[in-house]
């Protein structure tokens, strides 16, 4: 469904992403794992059209980023690490605003917002301003924003960063529910999160891909070491 080929991105003399290639299958939950500064966010920004690569290409359902970026954007919902929400708006009003931007037809808009409220656990806070919400609930609003218009691919950048343990568990459950119907790729540096949620793991270190397998496959290839030991070994202890 998504093909990333020889992706490279330089910022001046700094190589943030170095010749990275991997595929993401339809219906898969893939975790892009790596220490801070590994290049995960840069890959996402290229995939979602916020940056142009220095070289290489990405295809999403046979559309490539060089020629069909707008078509790709219509198929992807993206949640950056800091959810880009307007904190002075009511939750419902904000989702209504996003629905208008996404071109949701008026007769379908209310039902679509209700469905997202059910999925993301927002119905009890629809009347509150986003500024009143905990960070966990603000992240849920961001997830609902990313899901508006029913995109086929969901890209989440550090979706549990800064959340407390209960909020992390709740966010994982939302990701699992969404993953029953969509392709999800998300980044994290929390090992237990990837272990609990994903179907496959791609590990990035210093801009390079250093592993691509299921957790079981990684453990088998490295003699059933713990996930933490695998991560430390592949990322040179960073």
C-alpha cells in the first residue's frame, strides 16, 4: 500500500534520513521506532507532503509524492506530535470546522462527528473548550481531526508523548480499534508501546534503517533477547 524507496533528506550538511526503504501493507499497524533525532518525524513530514525529499520516492496506493501529492493527502490523516488544535474552540465546534475544511457534506457531517466521538471517546467533552481538556483528551481530539473524512492511512507522530500511564493505555486502545479498519504507521521511542500495539517494527537510527521485522522475528534473529536489549543493540545504546 505504501512503498518508501531510497528516501534521503539533507538539512544543509546534516543527513536526517539516509537511503531508507520499506513497505507498509494495507491494514497493518507499523511502529517506526528510534531514539530522539533518529529521523522518524522527517520521514512523516515527507510522507504527508510537508517536506520534499532530497532524493528517493514514496508511493501511496500507486500515487507518488512527486506527481500526486494532493491525491496522497486526501488518503492520509496526520497527527503531529503536538496536536494542532485551536484551544479556544469547543470540541464539537472544532470538529465541525475540520469537517468543513475536509469537504464533508452537510447532511453527513453530524453523523460523522458522532462516529468519531464514539471511536475516540469524546462525546462527554463535546461541550467543553479544548483548553479545558487534559493532554490525553486533546490528543484524542487530534486523532479525531486526523480521522476526519475517513482517510485510508493514519500517520501518528509520538501519539502518547507526555501522557500519563492511564492516558497511554487509553490511546493504545484507540489505535488498536482504528487499526481494525485502517493502515496505521506511528512513531515512538517507548518500547512497551510498540510491543503492545504494532504488527511490525521498523527501527531507525541516525537516519538509517537498522531493522524491519515483527517483534517475534527480531527476538528470534537476536536469540530471544528482550525488546529493550534488541533496541539498545540496534541503536548503539542511544
